[in-house]
């Protein structure tokens, strides 16, 4: 039996992320989790800062 038979075309390509609304993981992690969170926060800060700069090109 083909699993694609009977599938609606509106469902094709739909991305499912069940944890998308949960927010950041607040469970206790290890040092690498803490380092990743620090890097992510720094990247977010830099992206926000760069997006607010006037364009110079």
C-alpha cells in the first residue's frame, strides 16, 4: 500500500514541529548546553544590532 495515496495536496510540504510553542528548554543541562545558549544569545544580539544599523552600501 502506498502511504502517499489519498493525501491532500494541501498537506504536502507541511513542516511539523510539535515543540515550536514551548519556547526555550529550561531543563537542567550540561556545560555544552550552557555554552550553546550563550552563543545563541550572542548571535541574536549581533543580528539585532546589525539590523538596526543604517545601510552603507
